[in-house]
């Protein structure tokens, strides 16, 4: 089942068919096919369900997820009929250095780090394209929906020519081979077979959701914040050109020690102290009959604790374990140092799917 998205920790690109089959196996045939993808990320699971004809609602704290949702979940042939024409115009715009070039294209950060996310030529092209999209939306030359689709196209293009390991916390010291390729803005295919969906930006514990049949939960598994891992995509989506800091030129409002720190971007799933209770609250408040949780046996909350909590509250809880290769972060950084000191390199773990019937 083909879906699209940027490089992303915890991506379910290789598991979407397994997830879909798991849901359809346990869902009673009489139930309407509608789903809330609560922590949608790059929308890969939402794309898969829409392609199968489901009505899909997505949500996420991430601002960039709004762009992906417009491109893959809300888009229709009518709503995006002008996108090919607009992309043709954007491809002819002269490059001009701006916020992206000044902060992420072979520059020295305020803390002395060298930030080499994109080659300057690609940064200048991206700056010109994003500024033009901003001007078009501000003047009414394109709608917000069209602007978000174009931003998603730009992010996908930048992801193909970056020089990172997939997160925006560190950059390669020498250029990745793909970074020398020219930025190529192209349209994105989307699952037009299914009905258009809608997206909600915000915290799952406070968002207002309309009743649906199923909710799919794929929350953060660890203490690592996605708001810091993918801050550049959020900045490009909002185009607010924020102040940056640290060695990696992270948005200052995503730095916990900064006076500008935006606490609304904190996720309670990033703390062992609050994650289990957040699960309890969320499953209870979602207006659905069934909940599917995608989890991991190395997650912050022990799997047994999560299952015990669910079985104590709901009449039916079914667990499926899937052997799975660990993501690249298991082999670099602190993990790499531990391996160098003699620790065993663990490359496999279990992905876990949990089916919860609430009534």
C-alpha cells in the first residue's frame, strides 16, 4: 500500500497494510468506515485509510501536519485543480536568499555549530518559493488550502536534498550525496478514491472531535520531542521566520531553557510520569466505539502497564505483536557510544497493535 511522507521517526510506511488489515479484521462489518488519526504525523496511515474509502479526520500538535493533511487527506480534484499551474509558476521563480538560507545552508550558528542542512543554492530557491506562496495567500491569489498543498510539495522536495539523518537536531559534518541534487518542486499524488477528510491542529487532550467509529493512536514512544526533531518543517509551514539558537539553530520557542519557550508544544506522552494517565484520558474522551493503539515494546510506558490499564477499563482488548527493525536513532548518538563501549547492538524490537472495544 503506497503512501508518501518525509523521513520520520516512527514512520508506519512499512506497516500501513498490517494496520489496515488489523482494523478491518476486528471491526464489525455493520460499522461505518470512519477513523480519527489522532497523532497523524506525516499522515501515512490516514492516506492508507482514505485510499480504501474511509472517512478520515487527522490531528496533531505539529504545524507541518496541517500541510500534509491538506495535500493528502483534504485534497480533491476540484479543490486543487490549480495546483499544477501554480507549481509551474513557482518553478520559474528566481532564487533569493531568506530565512532558510541564512539559518540552515552552510552557516555558523550563534553557539558555534556549523549548520549544513541544505546547499545554499537549494536554500535560496526554497526561500523564494515559500515567500511567493506566502504573498499569494496574503493577497488572495491562492486559498489557504492551495497554499498548504504547495507548502507540502516544497517540504517533500527539501526532504529529498537535505543533509541529515532524518531529524533536525543534528546535521551531517560532510554533505550527503543527495544534497548536491537540485531542488525539484513537483506535485504530489494523493488518494482521490476516498472522500476528503479534515484536519485539527492542536493537543489531542483538548481538541474537539466529531464522533467517528475508530480512533488510531500512534503517540510519541519516548522522551524525545517531535516538536524539536522537525522544527524546520513547522517553521516553513507557518513561515513565521522565528529567532533560532543552540548549535543546530533550533526555533527558540522549542528550547526549554529559553524565555520564549512555547509550552503548548510540549507533549505529555514525552514523560513517563504523565504518559499512562494521558492514554487513560484520551481513550476515554475520544467519541469513538473502538480504539487502535500502535505501540512499541521499548516505549516509555511499559507495555504491560498500558495493557493492564486498558483491560481494567474496557471489556475487550486484543494485542498483536509484530517483529520490526528499529529506527536509525537506535544506531547513532548515545546508542552508538554504548555500542562502541561493548554494549550489544539491538536492531530488532516489537511493534504492537492494540484493539480496544470501548463498549
